[in-house]
């Protein structure tokens, strides 16, 4: 990648491809104390008030800087490094490659909690692991009630839902969700009926005296790739048909339509939603529905298969942080008479983890 000049024009060259950089793009980026606030890096001028046909008067390129005088008289010195940074996706979390895993995974991405971890390099490593594997576990997180709120808000901001700022997971009478019973929970994603679906779930174990009640995780990315390889038709229909996900209780009706496997604009994996007790496929031709039902059955078999699921017991002080757009989670059954089992959960969104990751990267010059 490099910058070149030609006839009062600036060009950006990358892998043999040369493109002119619009003069206005450069004018918007003028540096210096009278144009940009030092602390916030926000502009001190409004570019929409400028003439968009702005032209360059003089140019000078040195090893580290591009000096420009625009025809409106503004002169600036731009660091080449900063310009090149804008053409690279190195800072994007999409750049962190996902690692597919199945039941053979031994590394549970364990990190030890310390009071100052949120400002330490260790947190950067934990977040990188989170983006690679879709989950991490923090050990020795203080088990005082509601500590999860502090934890979540130290990464970013809690994403409140109609279950509250955080929720308690223990069996209780008259539950409005199966999570609040001692029944087994098959792998699922949370809140598929919400728009947007909460990105990350935090689950903090306060007490766990029962023998069962193991936490289970499945990598939806691995399963999706497997489906794509072995059952192309099933993969295709699950990426195409929008299903209605629904949640109803006394005070709210939540609905959202989405594919069970959602792809991004490049056709790559973006998100899975799976919660077969609350999804409703629209009425379609019988043949198409037949294919859809077979596809849903197959993906359910894969999600529930021993080949893909990991199981582990959360101990008091363990805090599991999992990607709700990528992983499915569940738990095995337990006997509530054996003792207490008490977990607290909450959600945060990707802007929190992404913002924290970039902050720590900047702080430690990584
Ligand atoms: Fe859940």
C-alpha cells in the first residue's frame, strides 16, 4: 500500500490497483488544532458546509507526511500512516478469524479475574479468545449478589431486556421461561424474537451444589459449516426462509422475523438463531415446507449431537461470556432437592467488547 502524486491528484496504490483519492476526502481529514479537537478527535468544522467540489492547489509528499494546500486556502500535513490505516481492515474485529470447534475442544479459554483486569492486557487476550472461539470463562469472579452488573458495565454497557437489567437463573414457581425450572435445556440461542438480538450473554455462577446442571455449549459456526458441506439444500433453505420468533408473557409480545442461519452481505456466516419452542415458519408451498422441516430437523440433530457439544460444570465464581449470535447454550437436568443452583445472567452488545478491545489495543500499543 502506498500513496502517489500525479497532476495535483493523490492516488492510493494497493496490489497493483491504483485509485484516485477524492480531494474532499482529504479536505475532511485536515489535521491541526484549529480543525480537530485534540482530546476527542472530533472535527471543529462542519464538512457539510464546505463546497464539495473542493480542489487541491499544491501537494508535497515526503516519507511520513502528505502536505496539501487546498484552493480554499487551508493547508494541512497528514501522516501517511493515518491515511493508510483507513484502507486496512486490521482494526476490524471481523479480521479476527473464527476458530471452529467441536466436542473435542479441551481449551475452555479460562482467564483469572482480578479487580483491575478490565484495564489490563489480560483482558485484551480474553477478548481476542472470545472473538476466536465465541466464549471465555473468567474464574474467581466475586460471588456477591449482582456483581455481574459491575462486570458487564466494566466492559461496556449492560443491555437491558424485559427480563430486567440482569436475571436470576434458579428454579422458581410459575416460571415465564423454561430456564427458570430444573428441566434440561437443549442447545438454543437466547432472545431470537428480539430486534436486535442481544449479542453476548454473561452467566455468573453464584452457587452450584447439585450434581447435574452442567452447562453446555455448541459452536453454531462449526455446525453451519458442516451443514453447508454435507447438506447443501438444507443449508440453502435455512439461509433463505425468514421464520417468526415469538415471546409472549403478561406484559409484552415480542416478535422478529429472521433466517435461522443469517449470512452477511458477502454470503458469509453472520448469526444463528435456534429456539424450536418459539419459532413459526410462514405458510409456504407444501414441497418447500417439507424441505424446511427436514432441514430444521437435521440442524437440530447436529446441534444436539455429542459430536459438537461441550459440557462443563460452572463452579461458584465462574463467569461464562458467550456469543449469542454464534454459540448455542443449554444445560443438563438437575435435581433441585440436592442443593442450591444459582446463576445470574445479563447481556451486553458487540459495541462494548469491540470498543474495549480497540481501547486496550491502543493503550498497550498492540
Ligand atoms: Fe438461554
